[in-house]
């Protein structure tokens, strides 16, 4: 029976690039996102280009009932998932108290709760079969406090810490867990967070989603614990080791105020 890589947030950005990189290696895929039309088109294209089986499931991960339905459908299908890629994520910018709560709650539902729930459900099956791999997508933002994007930075800190802890727990069961911490990446994330890419383009700070994906699949081959593509991002991730936290807060607040420009 074929084994599948399940990729959430697979309709654009890093999720789409990871799906393509995995299909290029002959991996069968189950793609998850909100947009049926985009998923249908992507599944058809990847199947034709790489000769792999590409299935898709439409699910809004901010809706717990839909997540329950997704997990039930996966269980009924009986398909074996040997790689779970929790890529789906939302962002928001601005002072936390100035944001609409429903949007902030949606961010937590997707970035934290849906990710943890999928890890629990799929990880339990992987532990039972004695093999498998989980990749959770955090961010270099997870290493620092983020005034101006406090909820987003905190959600990625959760993903980072959770993934490293889960890695040690599941190691005894033969299951690998890695966490991807990309920096600024050219994707639809900024548009969905209602932010402009222009300030980052001028400073040559953006990586492409394809660059991130290629680096990531190679790191997965080596079962790396924490995957940080790009030397600038690795430097940014380690600043907290060099600077006191009060200074990190101020520098982060200043950077976010300077660069986070609404559309």
C-alpha cells in the first residue's frame, strides 16, 4: 500500500513549494487547504508532471469541527501517512488590543490548536506503526518577542518549543520530528496578513518559497531537529543568545514598526 505525505496550507507559498519538492522525489501526497479550485489544479499538475498520486481534502483549519471531519476522513480512508507537514498558518499585524478578536482567535486555532491536534492524531498512528516523520512550520519569529505581531510571534514560539519537546518524546517510537523556522519568504502570507512586501524587497531580505522548500527536504533527509534556511535567518534566530531580553523586545518593536506596513 502506498504511503503519503500530508501537507496543510498546500495551495500557495511554502506549502505548495514543499508539495512540489516532495512530488519531485516521487512522494504521494494528500494536500489540505481551504480553496477547492486551487487544490484541484495543483493536484492535477503535480500528478501530470511527476507521476505521483495527489489527493486533496478541503478543510478550514480554523474551524474545529472541520478539523474533526478531516481526521475522520483520514481514518476511514485507511491510507498510511508517513510524513505530516503542518504548514498552514495565519498572521496579523498591529497592536494586539487594536485587532478584532475573531481574527486573533482564528490565528490561534490554525497556528496552534489545529497543528497540535494533527500531531496528536497522526503522531499516535505513527508511534503505533513505529515509523514516520513530522515537520511543523514555525518561524524565526518564534525565537523572539514580537511587539506589533505579538500573537503571531507567540504562536510560532509555541510551535518551536512544542516540536522540540515532541521530538524527544517520539524518538523512542521511531518517529522523527523537525521544526522549520523560515525567515521572510515571498508568499501569500503577507497579503493575507494585509502587509506590504515592498519594504523587504528593497532590503533583499526575502527568500523564495522554492529555496526554503529545497533546503527543508534536504534537512529532512538528515532528520534535523531545527531547520533554519539562510544565513541571515540563522543569525537572527541566535540573537537572543547575545542580547538581553529587554533589548530584544525593543529592537523587535522598532523593526516591526519600521517594516510592517499595511496594504
